[in-house]
C-alpha cells in the first residue's frame, strides 16, 4: 500500500512546485484556513471589543497563524515539523479565552496564553517515552479521529447554520451540494491541474453560484469599498501589560495538555501521509512540531492574538490531492501575514459562504477518516483491541454528540472532554496500556537479564 501511495504523490514533502503553481496551491490551502478567522471576530464581539482592540485581535491572530505555518513547514534546528501543516486559530481555546478576557481583559488572556505555550513546549521532550504505546491500530485510530473531530463544524457550515435557531434554506443546500460535487468530480475524474486544484475550482464554483442565488452574498461584496486596502496595528499602553492568575492556571494547564495531545495526533497523521515508507514513528519532527505549537501560543500571548494550532482540514486536503510539499505551508503562511495588513482582503475571505467552507471541510475530513480506518484494520484483530477502540470511540464521539452532559461536569473534566480527538487519544493510550499490562510485564520479565540467573539459582 505504501509503494502505491508513494507513486501517486504529486509533490513530495521537499519538492518545490513551479512559482505560479506554488502560489495557487498556497491560496487553495489559505481558503480552508480562512474559516478560523471568524474566531477572533466572534471573540471581539463576545468581549464587546471594537475599533482598534478588535482589529488588533484579528490582525495579530492572522500574523501568528502565518508565522506558525511557516515555522511548522521549515526544518530549523529547534522548530518545525518540516511537513505541510498550516496553523489556524483553535476553537478549543475559545471559551476559556473569552472567560479570561471578561474577567481580566486582554492582559490576562495574553499572560495565560504564554503560560499555555510554555506548558506545551515543556511536554514535547517527553515524547520519546511513548514509542512502545503506539502500535499500528492505535495510529490508525488517531488518524480517523483527526477527521471525525471536525465533522460537527463542517456539517453545520455545509447547511449554512450558526446554531441560533436559524432554518436551513434551500439555496444553501444547493450551494453546499454543488460545491462538494464539483470538488469530488474534479478530484476523481480530473487530470493534472484539475485534480490538484479541485478545492480551488469547487470554492470558485460554489461562491459564484451563491452570488447568483442569494442577494445577501451580492450585497456583502458591495460593502468592501468601506474597508482600507492597507492598515497597520495601533500599539497602545495596554499592549505592554501582562497578567497571570493562579486560579486560572489549572484550566489553562489542562487545556494545554489536551492541545498537546491533539497536536500529536495531527502531526502523527501528516507524517503517515507524507512519509508512507516509514515503518516506525519518527518522533524527532513530531517533537519539534509540538515545540513550534507551544511557541506559537507564546507569540500569540506576546502580541495579543488567539491561540493557534495545526489545521486538521489542511492535512486532509494535502492527503486527498497528494500535494504534500512543505513549501506550500511556507507560501500560505507568508500570504496570510501579508493579508493581515489588508482589511479589505480579510473581509473578502470572511465572506466566503458557509456552505462552501463546509463542503471544503467535509472533503478534507473524509480522506482522514478512511485512511485511518484502513490503517486501523490492517492487522489481525482480537478482543483487547475491540475493548480499547470501542470505549475510546464512545467517549470521543460523546463530546460531540452530548456536549450538554460534559457542560455539567467539573471544569477540569470539561477542559479534557471538549473535542473527539484529544478525548479519544487520551482514552486509547490509557486503555491500551491497561489492557496489555500483563503482556508488557511478561515481556519485561523475559528481557530482564536478572530474572534468568535468579530462576536458575532456585
């Protein structure tokens, strides 16, 4: 399977596409990343920020995402997983960040994000101790959960909803279906550039249809003239203030650990896609990737942006198109930094219709789910694996299916049980160790040099 996968790769990890193609591929990934820009906008609305504070929050969040995307795709001495894994603003940190902002303003948010980043960076060197707890079926399960983890947001967007009691409109259904069908047809039956740029073609077709069918999308485009083409952030005295609160450290610590686990799952997935020839996990790039994620959170705290992390959707897009060049991540990050200084471009990205974005995420997620399932069942099965995978699936999926149940649990439990990926990953690691404890002890006893003489002496 690995040889077949390698032959179908359009651009390998270290391949550099031609300049124009690199630009188009970077824009394709940037479109998928743009969905996360809504988070700093929503946060600004939640904390009643407007004017300079709101624009700075959005601008610095985009800058941090861009810098993190460049670093992750690079191969520096201490930073970078050297894979194509762009960064986006993290939904998992949203509620905790808003709560901190309402309690202590942006100085408290910035201080706690720095704390979170340092926690994640401190966890990275511990990865070398995990080598024996990730057999093939665990790796496959985690890859599948990466895709499953954003089903909720992708389906909500596909139907054009915001979960405010709004009704699904026929036009949004048609726009979403046409976008998804276009992407799928281009990917399955397209050749050359059509297949490589299937997402870009689908988004263009869906957006064009939305403008024709819905007056609100046409009207939104007419408002772009109100926004400046270029703007710089305004630095006030508030920018230099940092606050830390002991009572906030525990929830931020727990969400940081959960974030590190989620980063591990994403990096494990992108390594499997990018280097299918590897027989064992290479922990070096994964460790550097987690360090980079932690550094990005520290940078977000210093500048005043939102917490960022690796985008599962972009990993799925890379796997589907077999375009894995890390230079695309550098290109997308560079463009995002440049766009952060152009409010009119930022607003244009925010106007991509929800059904179009939802279709793009569904397309990306399906590859990860199926690839993970294939890896999951690639070896013989037994009752131990049934127990480990079954229970982990139940608790992982329950965070998406029954969020109201976890909302009534203690705050520390909520910080872990917020998303299918970190929840399922934590469960599967612990259960795999427990259910195979007898085999682990027996193997250790057989390998121990002291156990053999002792038995002979008796």
